[in-house]
C-alpha cells in the first residue's frame, strides 16, 4: 500500500478540418493554430432549427 502507482498516458492527436482537408492540429503553423484556438464550439441548442431558439423564432413568426 505504500507504493504509488504511476499512470502512463499515450499522447492523443487532435484533428481538425482545415481548407477542406482533415489535418492533425500539431501540423498547423502559428497563425492557423491561433485561429483554431479562437473557434467556438457548436451547440445544437443554439441552432436555428432546434432547441429553445427555434421555439422562440416560431412564436415570433406566428
């Protein structure tokens, strides 16, 4: 019980669609990586065709 287990982790490669191709993020240049980091995550609840926003727009249109 006195021994501490060490976790071994395997590096995970992230991929992103850039300029029509799926490429590893580690191959991005400084500018493209900066642009990648500024991207916002898509949330389906904010989509205009589903979720609360959709219901709100339908009420305004009626």
